[in-house]
């Protein structure tokens, strides 16, 4: 009678794709349930542990293939499941980073990048992807860069070119360290260039291009709420937002259909998440649509964002000089990456009757 371990191994051999997909879905569901703030100590420790485990397994595969290392007896059984372990961890890491990137992404500017990351997450489960060592290296570098691109801004307290270049440099240094380690053991520079340096450099180059195109979301910043209002009052740390939006337009955030009477101002309310000890500036970019010239900038108002508040940093701005038409306000980083956007339409009105404002508290 065979033991449960032998039966489990036999089942895995016959249903490898199904098992790997189950591990992938399990990792994704686990991280959706347990996802916490980006600077949570448990989450960061989990990511570091995952990266170290996958790094160890990938380096070990290089050494075993080159006959420079033999799997010890105590590791022989787990070694048979290394593919499932690697892809469970990669799926878990990619799901974490996809969720964080999605949270920080403006769907209007970063949709391509977020779709690419989620596509990579799905591709991680394809059999031909799993069988290629250089592809696994590429996926690992995606996770490695994503980790540094999130942790370095948290540590520095701001986003921009400097954190991005530091993340790219940190990723390169890890790859260089692994290359030097394997060169001492394997000694085959051509093999390492083809299966380690090339996939690593290709992924890093793509991230550089995506950053130049403005596609990489500015994690850890995230717009949690934006709205257009007729009045905004602040008292004892609370915001009171007044709007006329009717009940049958629940999709509007405040007065996105803004009826402007003489003397009215446009008030924007925004709630932006940032980690504790974070201190940076975002830009409220006001634009009006012109038939001849498209979207034209009217104002760029800086808004200081500091971290530490669980509900997100709250701020507001107002505009008294405007004309009727289609408008939008984008929340952008100082290097021009968009975090969030809200469109609205201004309609001039000459009415002077009593107005029925609804007041919401934030």
C-alpha cells in the first residue's frame, strides 16, 4: 500500500497544470483577503521571505543543472514540488503587486501597465512559461523590481525619479550579485548571460520605458475619493460637503453636473492615501475641453500630502474663474504621473430661487 506522500506525488504528476492553477488561485485569494497597508510589517516580511525562497530555488536549479550542487536527502521530497512552490509564491507576489498598482493607478493613464501586470500573473500559470527557466527569471525580476519600487518611496517619504532610479539600481545590484555568485560556481558566462542577464535586463528596460511613458502608477499614493461640490466647510478636523446632486444620479460624486449661478465657486474635495511618515506634494491639474484645441490647462494647484491618517489625507481646492463646458481635474505627482481623475460639466444658470443642498460629512 502506497503512502499518502507517494499518492500526492503521483496525483501531481498527472495533474500538474491543475495543481499549479489551484496554487495560483489560492495565493491570489489569500492576498486579496489579507492585503493590508503597503508599509505593514507583516506584509513586508512576507514579501521578503517569498523573494528569498524563490531566489534560493532559482539559484539552486542553476547549480543542479550545472552539476555543481546535489540536493540533500532532507530536501529531496520538497524539491520534487519546487515548480508548484515557485509558481504559488510568484502568483502570490504578483497578486500583491497587481492590487497595489491597481489601487494607485488612474484607469485613464495606467490601464495598459496594470493590464500587463495582471496578464503576467495569468501567464505565470501557462505550462510553456513554467517550463522555461529564463521566463521564471523574468517573472522573478518583475516581482523584485515591484518590491523595491514600493518600499523605497515608503522609506524616502516621496515618489518620483529618485525612488524609481534607486529601485532600478537595487534590482540590478541583486542580479549582479547573483551573477557573480553563479559565475564562481558555474563558470559559464554565456549560459548566465542568456538565462539570467538577458531576461533581467529586458524586464528592467521595459520598466524604464513604461516609466518614461507615465504608465507605472505612483505607488504608494492612491486617490480614495474625489468629488465636486458647491461648498466645503472644515470644522474640528471634519469636512462638510454641500451638493445638489439628485438621488437618481448615484454615480456622481457630488455635483459633477454643476449648475453654476452668479457668484458660485467650484469646490474640489480629494482624499489621498499615503503611508505613515510620508510627506510629498501632488498637483491638482484643472483642465477645460476646447473644441479646437482639446483639453487645455487652466490651473495647477499644489496640495501637500502627509501620511499617518487611516482614512487618507483630505484636502480641497476651489476655483472662481470658470466658464461653462466640460471640465476635469487630475491628481498628479510632481513628475506628471496621474493618480486619479474626475470629470464634470458646468452649466450656467440665471435662476435665483431657494436651493436645496445636501450636506455630507467626511
